[in-house]
């Protein structure tokens, strides 16, 4: 369940509203690290929840007032 992560109440409500119930493997590994402020490099097959793995914790952290940059996402494509 996404409730195991220290996400903001608003983000948890949004996750549930989007129909997410159980985190995927990449999400289980990445979300706690991102919430700790650690750098993460993740790789997984298409459709495994990579975007949510970084977007959910980043959105939760952006709600906290911090003056410095808080997130940088670099996502290469094959295009």
C-alpha cells in the first residue's frame, strides 16, 4: 500500500483517486529513497510505473517549503 510511504495526505488522496492500490517493484525501491532526499537512478521495462516512482515522492516533497532546488529529472528517450 502507498500508505507505507511518508507521503503528504494530499498526495495519498490523489494516488488513491488515480486507482493506484499496490506499488510496483520500481516504486517500492525508489519512493523511500527519493523521500529521504537521495539520488536515484532507476531502470525498468515499459509500463512498470517508473514515472509514478519519481513523480509521486517529488510532488509530495514539493509541498514542503524549501528555498533551494528540490528535484531534477533527466529522462533519456530513444527518439
